[in-house]
C-alpha cells in the first residue's frame, strides 16, 4: 500500500462511525448527545388553566415542542403534553394554529 492509501484508511476510520452494532450495521455517533442534564426542579408543575405558560411550549404550527427544545425531563414532558391536551379539549388552546 502506498502512503496515500494509509492516509485515506486512517481518515475513513476516524469519521464518527463506531465498529457497528449487534444488528451488523453501522451507527453514526452524534456529537453532543448525552452531555447535558435536563433541568427538572421539584416544584415545577404544569396546569391546564395557565394558558399563557402552556403557549410557550407550543410551536407556531400548533404542535407540542419536543423535549430537546423545551429542556424538560421525560416525566415533566409527559405531564406537559397531558396538560396541553386537556386545555385543548376544554377549548382553552387551539388544536391547530390560526391562519391570520
């Protein structure tokens, strides 16, 4: 092998792939995953009657923002989704965004 082949091989080995998973495929390691902790204080709770607080967690299309954008832990995100759906059912929040 020439020097060029060795350099290409070393570069290919260092492109973010690990050795593979148990299914035989390769998975790309995403940088920055799992390095920060979700913020979840004990007294943090959502209420379906507090519409202004719930609107912060809804995107402009009317979808509930994902956990990676809200910064909630899994339990708080489930509680948030439940309270948003409850407020929508009682017509305090819209199901879809208005077109104005």
